[in-house]
């Protein structure tokens, strides 16, 4: 059966992009129509949705919260345990490798880390740190304190091609993921590397979806707290308070606050972060629920000076660093290289069970960010004729994202659940680029300080508005062994930007079909196939770095296919998926320095390969885990380099930022109160320029967690001590490129932070932070 599926997969992959898109659109529409008019072809087995309606009156108030909490997470990233709980079972989701892998049943690749693994890691960990050992991801993090986010490479794409979400709502970009949520309030992080459900509010999903699920308020009054101290003068405090159920209202909530302080690991500088998370939950006996999650984040951190290849090698061989200076007279002084940012994030999903087999879901979301960056602006002459250091600003008056999805679901019969809906989003960024003198102490005074201001700079606005309609059907036959999902989404977007030089805009559409089929051979074996179209349009941040004299890049479009197999028994879990991507109008971002990127198109790419995961369940306290990805990604187009005014012969070369091999190994051990987890990650060599004339070698990173759960004492319910180590061997390695460049000879790609402004040394890189250790004491109460 697998052989036939593989032959079909290869035949489908050999078709042209246009033929595959026409086939997918037609097949998805046909399956949806047939399912909508079906009269039932199997025995009367209740569907997941039908079961919810038929048993609504039997659910007690005690169980309603359990049912509702699972329904809240009824999304494409489904676990075996979640579906079982929904139809009445009390089994937990099946985990392996100490929580580094979860048993999945979705008809596409899903890779998840669970709370068991999250609890072993340092509280400074971001969602990116937690998924570092999944097979489809290469994670790059610039610091060990969790305050500066990072970047992702996934199957030849990047986090800019992915939908990064919190509770199903779009959240901050990867390099700012720390703004979204504290790790103590993360229940799990799931990655669907090649798929995005049609009802998700996402525009950049060519690289799939990463969704972080938040903590649900407890039924009882209490809370938890922890304190961490570690390398680079790291100190962190966290506390969470739980209200429990308020009276008999069914309403419960939590509130948490954290404060983090750390020194830059490379060069001078102090980073600080304050963060608040707040959640409210209300459940009704019939399965309806409402949930709200709100976070606020305030950060002041040093903008790193990412090294060129020459700077990195000089540090590795001679010990000469590239970080910011502690000398207030130096143009590279750290207080003149700072980011000051405030961010608010809100999502409030509502699920309503209606009569006559109807359901209604509404998910509004909102985020707003405001702040400024300071960077060296050279040397100027003030009114008195004195020479003084200057600063250049990126002043963001407001980056606002607001949107909502509304979905109406209906159980057509005992086999089919159909849903249709509408998604709206409005996204605007408003910024300008002032310049001024630094203060007497060398620090940047801020863009609105009239005493130091030289120029208010250019004002630039950019934004887009999205209207989207979607329809999808889930059909279950053969006693629920066969599940067919078919859907179609049509996106209409108006994109624009405006600056001192003028205005430009356009209206674009994107047809996004999806078809997935899964079959449970028995209780231990499952196969699936998934095919879909996804796209990426330039973000408002991309548009903000384009002058109106530069054309807005065309939308990127991807046709993707997956063929997968899963197996599990009482000893282990195995998950394997083969994938094929064809991408047209590939958009990559060129790093300009000082957290600045500019998008450009490099034509077409093809990515093919497989992911393999295996994890053992606990045997005598040991739970092993291993994963590997093989990726063959090629550039299918020659690309014109506007800086050298030549055509790069890039066709047929290894695609930029697409390592062929990613491998991971992890081992968890628990004995009574003791726990330990160690992991090793390998990323193979990769190209970091479109011309394939600049590369970085493969590298190894590692981490270790050790801890002990003490017996409860007085009001301390779970006193715990743990130590977390990263980069145990102290390796000095580049973990990836900051962005794409045309070639190693580009004359205007990497900003050096000093005069002359541009080095022309090709790409710049993230480097694995040096060895770090963090100690944490924590308890619930």
C-alpha cells in the first residue's frame, strides 16, 4: 500500500505547477460538494462533532471544562489523546522522549513538544528554544537569556514564510517571539511544517504553522513562582496567581508577571525585559466556551552587531570580538545601539454550540507595538562647531494588527462536518527615521528630544487589508478509519506603502486549495497524504523598508505535497513524512544591519526530502528520542544581481539557507524526584548566498537539564531545583545567516556599524552563544 502511495506521490510531483494547482482546486471542490450532499456510506458511528451535540445534555459541570478545553484546541494540530478525550476517554495524550515527541493523528506532518519537556528547560526558553530539536527546523538564537528571539529555517524556507501563532492567532515574528508569552505559561508548542488549515488567519504559511498553546486557568486558587540566576549576570523572577473558579460562575483566570535582566554575552551592554500574561476562561455545560489571553511586553536590549565572515573568523582564531563598546566616546557605544519596545497582544476565541447541529466560532485578535531603535550615525558638527557623535533612529509610531475569523459549522450527517467562514485583517505600520546628537554620556537621548534632534527624517507608512472566504469539509467513513479533509480558501488583499517620494499599491488574490486523506490501518498504523497551495505576500515590515521607487515584490506561491506514515506501540512512536515543494516568486530578505531587512525575489525553488522521528516511552526511567531530516533544495532560476549588474548563474545550485541534513538526539531520565534531559543537534553545511559562492560548514550544538522535585512542604506544593546548560563544549560556530545576499561580492548588503557604512563582505551571521548555565528554584502553591 505504501508502494502504491509513493508511486502516486512521485507521479503527482512530476506534473507542472499549473496542472497540480488545477487538479487540487478541482479535487478539493469536488470532495467538498460530494461530502455536502452525501447520504452516508458507513455504519452509524458518531463523528467527533456529532458526538458533541448528542452528548451535550449528559455532560456534567465537572466534565464540561475538560470537554470545552479540548474543543478550544480542536485545530489542525490535533493529538491522539485530545480526540480520545473528546469522545469520552480519559486517556492522556501519548508522549515519548520525555515530552520531545507527541503521538499525532492529523492528516499532515505535525511535530510537538509537550509540557513534560517544557518543564525541564530553563524558564528563559522561548518557543523557538523549545522546538530546536524537531526534525524540520534549524533554530538560530542570538543570546542565551531568551530576550532576543531568533530565526527559523524550515525545509528550505524561513520563519518569514511561516505562520507563528499563539492560541491560533498571528503573533510576533520569530526574532521577537519573546514578546508573546512566558515559557511558564506555555502548555505545548506544535509545528506543522508543511500545512496550514484553511480556517487559520494566516497569509505567510508556505513554511507551515507554529502554534503555542497557552496555560488554562486552574479550577483552584493558587499559583506558582520561580527564580533564576545564571551566566552573563542573568537574573529572572516570575510569579503566577490563579483565581480558581470565581463563585459558581464557571469563570476562572490567571495573572503572571516576570522580570529579566542580563548582560550581553558578546561585548558590552545590558538587556532588560518586563512581561505580563493574563488569561480568562468561561465554560458552559453544553460545550460552549470563551477564552481570552492578553500579554504586555516591555524590552530594552542591545542591538547586536552580527559579524561578517571575516569578523567571525577573527574572533574564532584571535579572540577579537565584534560586540558593542563600553567606551561612551566610541561611535559603537552600546547605549547608542539600543532597542526600546512595548508590545500588546490579545486574542479572544469564542466557541458556541448551537441547536440543529450548528456551531459558531469567532476569534478576534489584536496586537500593537511602539518604540524606537538607535544606531550610530557617524560624526557631525553641532551649533558651536564641536565634533560630536550622532545617532540615527528607527522610530515606530505604531505597528498595529487587528483581525478576526468567523466560522459557521454544520454536521450534515453522521459522517460529514462542513464549515464556511470569513477572515478579515488590517495591518499598518507608521515610522520615520530621525537623526540627532548623542548626549554627553554617549547614550542616545530618544527621537523626540528636541535638545538633540537634527532632523525628523522621512515619514513612511505601509499596510495591507485582507478579505478572505473559506469552506472546508471533514468526512469520516469506515468506522472513522478513513478521514478526508477538503477545503478551499480565496484571499483578496490590498497592499500599499507611502513615503516622501510618493505612493504605490496593488490588489492581489490567491487561490488556496487543500486536500488531505488519512487512513488508520489498525490501532497502531496510520498513513496520510496531504496536498495544498499556500502563499506569502510582503509583510508590512517588508514594505516599510521599500521606497516607493522600488516595486512591491510579487506574491510567493507554493504547491506542496506530503506522504506520511505513523506507528506506535507500548514501547515507541515512529513518524515519517516525505515532502515535495515547488515555490514560485521566492521572496527572501536581505540583511541591511541594525535589525533592518529588505525583501527581494530570487525566482523559483524546488524542495524535496523526508522527516523521520522516533521516540521511546519510559523504560526503567529512560526515554530516548531521535530525528533526522534530509532536504534536497535547489534554485531553479538564474537571478540578476543589481549591485554587480550581472546575471548570477544560480540555476541548479543548492538553495540559499537550506542545509541538506538536520539531525537530533535526546535522552530523558527520571527516577523518583530526579530528572535529566540531554540533547544534541546537528545542522549540515549550507549556502548563504544566491550565487552559492559563500557557505558555512555544518555544526553541533547541545544542551543539558538536571533537576530534582522535592516533597511538598507546608504551602509549597512542588518545590523544585534545576540546572540548565547550553553549549556545553563552548563551540564557536555560526548557526545560520541573518538573511540572504546575492553573492559574497555584494557591495551594499551588510552594515558594519562604523564608517565606511557598508563593508561589502557578503553575509552576516548568528553565532551560537558561549557556554551558559542557569539555576532555577520553583514551586507551586
